[in-house]
């Protein structure tokens, strides 16, 4: 992953981050998932990264995603 990417979302559940990644892909935003959880005890987080030029739009989509998910 390129160091120019910025983290726009963090969650403890992988499938939530993967669903959000698909939503971003559907909106033509390239994103990458970085799983920083411990494999044995599952503490830590999973992070979602996008390019800086997509950050504002991605955050708008994330807000809508979180609002609809609850």
C-alpha cells in the first residue's frame, strides 16, 4: 500500500469494513483494508484507507453508511 493513503475509517469488525469498502468501490473510490487485529485475541482494529483526493467524498459516504446501518 502506498504511504500516500489516508485512514478514513476504523472498526473492530472485519465484515463491516469490507461492506464499506464495497460501498466505496460502488462509488468509484479505490480503498484498501488493513487488518491490525491480533489473530489470537482479536483486539486491535481494522482500518480503511483511501487516496487523499477521495477523502472528503469517502467520509460523506461513510457517514451515510453508518447512519443507515444503525
